[in-house]
C-alpha cells in the first residue's frame, strides 16, 4: 500500500509570512505609491530616468518593509541602544571629518558614503521607546529630562551640519515619543505659547527684522532668509522668492479639477523648481487640482489613522510608543512638505512621502512601514 505523504499546501506554508502584513495599512501604501508613480511619470517625463528610478526606490522600500515586518518587536527593542549609539557616533564623525557638499557637511565615508542623520529618523524613536519601556510604571520628571537630553544630542549635531529639514523630522519623532509617554500639558503649553508669540513678533516686525544687514542669533544666514522669504516672497521674486511664487502659481492654476495628466504648463515648461522632489506637490496640484489634492490628503489620513490604530492596539508600551512615533513621522513629512510648497511654512528639504523622488527618504519610509507591520503582527500573535 503506497505511503501517503502529508504535504502542506503552498498557501499554508506562506501563511506565517503573510501574517506580517496589515491589510488596511498595505492598501493605504499601495494607493499612495500609485499616485506617486503617476505624478512622477508626468513631472519627470523630460527629466532623465526619474520615473524608472522612483519605481526602483519603491521596490527597495517594499522589500525592506517585508523584511522588517518579520522582525519581532522584542528584537527591534534590542536594536534600539546599538543603533542610537552608532548613529550619534557617526554624527560626531561627520562633525570631525565629514564630507562637505554645497556648503553642508552631512556625509561620511565608511567604505561607502552615508548620511548618518537618516539613521536617527528611526533610531531616535526606537531609543526613546526603549527608555520609557524600561521605566514603565515608575516614570519621574527626571526620566523625561534624560529623554530630552537623548533627543537634544543628535538634533544639535544635525542642526550643526546644517540640515534643518532632517533635524525637524528627528525632533518631531523624538518629541512624539515623549508626549505619548505622558508628558504633562503644563510642560507643553508654555513652549507652544512662546512659539506663537515669536510668530506674531516676526509678522509684526518683519520689515525691521528682515532688513538688509540684520542678522539673527542661532540661525544660519540661509535659514534666516528662508523665514523672511516666507513672510514676503515678493522681496526677491527672481531670486530667493522664485521657488515659492512659482509653486503658488502652479497650485492656483490647477483650479478645482486640474489641468489634466501631463498637461501642467508650469511643470512642463520648467517654472517649478525641484518639480520631481521637494516641490512635486505643486506639480500634482496643477494637474489634478483641488479634487486630486483631496484624494491625496484622504490617502494620507487613511494611512495615519491606521498607524494610530495599530499604536493603540499594540500589546506593550514600547510598541505603542514606537508605532505612534513612526506614524507621526509620516504626518510630519506630509505636513511640512505641503506646508512649505503652499507658502505657510519655510522651505526646508523635506520630501512628500511616496510622491517625491529620493532613495534615502524612501528607504526610511520602508523601514517605518515595516516597523508598523511588525507591531501589527505582534498584536495578532498575542490575541491568538
């Protein structure tokens, strides 16, 4: 009598692998990736191989997402301290003997040229989530002070390069963990009020503060000029204000329905600077109008709500803080990019997630998505 072999089906074999994916989160990512490819095809049509490269970057990010999704949260937690220490050490190396390009020292050669500040976008929330997990149930004011110091070290080193955009992202990621850990509103409200007072002061005293020869403390000259350009882009319409003026023209000319796919005149006549990277939202707005913008915003809101849901349902404090922080990173990327392109925030080098061209940023997004997938998977395993 022949022996019957008990062979598992292919679906049964890959079922543990498929459990690493959160369906709603994956749907949000696919929608945004699709919009990104469509936009890049148009805005990068006469820009070399940008479309193909963008697709390749998305593929790399997707592979990273799949791999990281299989890593247990306990393993992620064990990587927090080594990754943070390595990132800070590399930032110090950049400050000492880093490579300078276009007036900024942001890279270091360790056999390959890398930008260590990108590591901190993930390492910072990992480190702070680890810190608060170790002190769960016995948090004191001193613990928040230590967390602030851990955050201030890399942010200060990144600001010194200078790289304001990345510093904002790292700061936002770290502050979100501190906030979610239970920081008192009494400590949050005063800095917010001071910030609002500073904005009002800038608006009222703009002619005096932005006059020629006036120099502000702390900020570099180019950072000061970006703020002054935000307040009045017509001050130098063919120079420092050119970017934002052309961006606003493109957004406004899109109207309600947009000019149509591949029909953006500001885009294809090359009036929009950096139309495939930092200012791609202006190109998108011109071709797809207000309706397209609402669809894009809806996709981002869907992604953020799913990320927050994963955070709320996470089984441990570490995973809750980490998921909430990673979700806030996506929010910061989108808010800052759309804000600067729309003229409500200063221009900084922050890309629009999944839409803007850029391999490094895409890798960071893939790692963040993989972390969210891993946390969602850990929640299902606990329930089962």
